[in-house]
């Protein structure tokens, strides 16, 4: 069983062109091709035709039992009305997490302005994903996306489950320490490449991840995710195989951790008795 906990339905090459439903069809097709059981899809912090809103994504995926939504919360745009809307989607079961875009937007994870969103995640026991590491855009501000800043939020909110996205790459060691120290912090391996892994980079990243697991980060707290369509699903599956992990650890990373964290039901998978793709 495979859960991709980090995908997008954005259209990156031309943000002024409407993304849905084309990107949704592509996601479904790639899931089927790569035999992915579940995908979590993250909505943006931007409001553009190429970046469908949480409402649009929730409506488009309503009848798809194997795709769930992580609602992006923009530092600038979000208001109480938006949080109320998300609350409804959480209660209906479609939204399974929140996402902060630290670095893309200039704020630290523990910024006071974001507290209502943090409390919403705590109230419903849904994870908060936080962008960490490199910003794809040169307009990003890196000090805000350093994984070390997640530590303070994790300590002050011990019941909140947090996911550091992208291993905090290139600050993988700092990410390691924050995950190792805080039992409520996880990390996903998404977005390490644009497109496919090159052989050299794959070898380098395999070493980094093996080092992380050796350091003491438990495989219970590492999640499989790709950042599709930015990174290719097939290349990621090949990458995870290269780690040569013990079967039990691989299972945790590929599916069990995410099934638990996002409260997914195996019977909804199109591959194990669900309604199919
Ligand atoms: Zn992403």
C-alpha cells in the first residue's frame, strides 16, 4: 500500500491558465499508473487561476474516496471566514491537514497571526504541514523556511502534529534534530528534485536519508510524498527502493505512518476493495 502525502493540483507553467479539472485528471492517471492507494493534495497560498482554491479542490474531489485535501493557509489572505470554511471541510472529512508556506511568505511557524489555524489543527487532531528548506522561487525568504523554527511551535504545542516538508532540504541535519527531539514532529521526503532524480543526486540523497535514519530518526516519523507534479511519481518510487530499507520500515514510510496520521481507511483504496480509480 502506498500513500503519497504531498501532491498538488496547481498548474505551474502558466499560472493564469485554469488548472482544474485537467490537473486532477493527470493526478488520477499517475496514481493509477504507479499504483498509489491514496494522495493528499495541498492547496496554495496564492489566489490565481493556476492555483485552485481549497473550496474548488474540495468540490472537485468530493466523490473521490482516495484523494484528500490539505488546506493551505496564507499568512496574508486567510481570515476567520476561511478558517470557518475549512472547519466545515474538516468536519465533512475531506480536509485532513493544514499547510503553512513559511519562506514563500515571510513568517515563522509560531507567528501569533497564525495561532487560530494552529488551534484549529489541534482541536481536530489533524497535522500541520510546514514548508521548510529551499524555496523554488527566488522571491522566497529562506530564514523563514529553516526547519529549526519548527522546534518552538512543536514545544509550545505538544499535542499538535507537525510535518516538516521536504526534509528541510538542504538543512537536513537541522530537520533531523527537530524530528528526533520532538515526538510530535514528522518529516516528508517530497520535492527533493524537479522531475526525475539524476543518478548522482539520487545516490547523494539516499545517503542523506540513510544517515537520518541511522541518527535516530525513527522510520515511524518519515512520510512518503513526492510533490507531484513538480517531482515525478515513478522516479520517487525508484528512489525509495534505492534506500534498501527493512520491509517493516519501508511499509511504515510508504503507507502506515500516513494512514494513521491522516486517518485514512484502507478499504477506501481503489486497490484494496474500494470503488477503483
Ligand atoms: Zn509541495
